[in-house]
C-alpha cells in the first residue's frame, strides 16, 4: 500500500529533476544552518512551500499554461503600475504592495509571467516570424523591465530581462541583430550612466576599486573575497568560518551565502554545488530539446537558462567580478519568494516533460 501511495505521489514528478532539486534544498539547509541557525525553522517552511508549488505546477498541462500566459502577464503589469503609484517604500525602494493581511512583490511574478507571455506570443506567430514580431516581443519585455528598474530593483530587472531575452533568442533572433544590440548598448553606456541612481553608480565604482572605501561601500566585496580565498580546497569546516561566524560577511544568509559556503566547505563544497547546477541545467536543456511545441521549447529553454543566470550573477557579485545587484544564490539563499519562484520553474519543466507525448494545439 505504501508502495502504491509513493508512486501516486511522485507520478507527475520528473525523478532526475526532483533528485537534483532535493539535493540543492538539502545543501541549502546545511549552509543556512551554519550561516544563520535561528532561521532554520523558517527555511524549512520555505522549502515545504517550494516543494508544494513545484508539485502543483508539475500537474498543470502546458495547454493550461498557454491559456494563463496573457492574463498572468496583464495582471503582473497592473500590479507593477500599482506599485509605482501606491507601493510601500522600504530602504528607499518602492517594491511592495501592502494588502493588510499580506505584502506582495509583483516583480517576482514577472520572472515567470515574462517567459510565459513571450513563449505564447511566438507560438501564435510561429508560421511566419518577421522582424516586426521580434520588435513587438522587445516592447513586451521592455515594459515590465522598465517598471521594475524604476522601483529601483536592478537585480530583479536583470533577471526578468534575461528571462525574456532567452525566449527571443531561442525563437531565432539573428546573431547580426544581437551583435548590433550589444554594440548599441555599449555605445549608449555613457548616457545610461546618467540615469543610474547614486547607489547603483557606487556599486559599479566599488567593483572597480573596493579598497577606495574599505569600511563603507567596499566592505561587502572585501569581506566576501577574504572568505572565499581563506576557505582553500577543503574549507575550515561547517560552522567554523571566522568571517561568517564573526559576522564580517553582510547578508551572509541571503545574497552572500556563497561566501559562507566557500569559507567553510572550500573548493570541494563549491564543486559539488556547481555539479548540481550543471546537472539541473543539463536536464532542463534536455527537456527543452525534446519539447513538442514552440511554446514548450521556448519556455523550458528560458527557465533553464534563468537558473544559470541566477547562479552566475550571484557567484560573480560575491567573488567581485560583477557589481552587487541583490540576486540570491538559486535554491540555497535563505528566503521564500525566490525559492518558490525557482521551484515553480522546476515544476513547469516537469510538466513539459510529463506531457511531451501529447499532441498540443
């Protein structure tokens, strides 16, 4: 009986993906328990919520996801506009809507809504894609990215931009156009500099020379790089990291948790994490390659590459090769919002894999 119950429970689950996600969550539990033991009970609840939404999304057929794409995107845009007009201000940023019984960060919705919307759009125009269709897709992407960047929330804006760009790229955008856009972006960088907030400029300048303000804006990067370097190959041992345990690493349970891992678990611990991320991305790309429709292929590919973006940006900013933009380490950093969002993405991949043999219209 227990045997049948178990198989009923995992029926919609892609077992390789589930195993990888489970190992990542186990890793997260171990690292958070060292970095911030008092947050372990809350993190367990976050993990439970993540697994619940992962399984829930695994049961939603891709056809239903297509039907939800446009309304989800529209609701996300409306909520982002509401944030700009009525949102709560915290630490100089307007990112939250307060409904009394709960606070909602609408920008998180767009991490899933954006690839859904663009994948739906390209599915509708798959018969004859023209340059005009790509231009419309860029406009659909630019609207939420602009609203999120204005909050300001550069980290989330980058993730939403990446999610949408991956769909447009996978839909067949010419390399010539991509190179042209990159050259244009580089040429426009001096102009873009004038639109950045003071703290965003400071982060870029700090990246170039963190020693200029070692006790102020450069403190994060200096302490995290010390922690990463001092871990060596084998690390100092779980719970034995001096930079982490003496609280020299700021935000050590969220954005800078990779520095805690590096110090305590060393290169070996980081290698294990990179292997898990590589397996997650490889499995996601395999699902995308075998997806039966344009919609599912673009959606699976975009979601998979977002996992890569999360990991690359977080590790890059913690190790001092990218500016600090507030992107969590996927599945590892403490917090429920990002973990649930990423788990929803894994659930969608499971759904696409489960329903790959069905004829979808």
